[in-house]
């Protein structure tokens, strides 16, 4: 009678109960929420014609 609404996590497809127990809905977890956020943030950041940093010798990502 009072069936919970179930949605699929847009990120991993896990069934998520739409309720207070799922604070990150429609995502199953904060992790998936952040992944999704990161994906569209990356798209926003990839501006065509933006200068890359390949010629800056002072910075190396491999230098951990
Ligand atoms: Zn998920």
C-alpha cells in the first residue's frame, strides 16, 4: 500500500530507495554523486583552445 519509490542510480545502476535513508538520491551514495558531478565539471573545464601546461617545465604531475 505504501510502497517505496525505487530509482536506479544514474551512475552505477544500483536500486536506490527514494527516501530519507538515501540522502544522495537519485544516486546510491555520495561517491556516485561526486563521480557524476566530476564528469560534468570536467566537461565545463575542457574549453577548446585553452592553453595546456605541457610547456611549463616547473610543474610535473609525475612528481608526486
Ligand atoms: Zn551508484
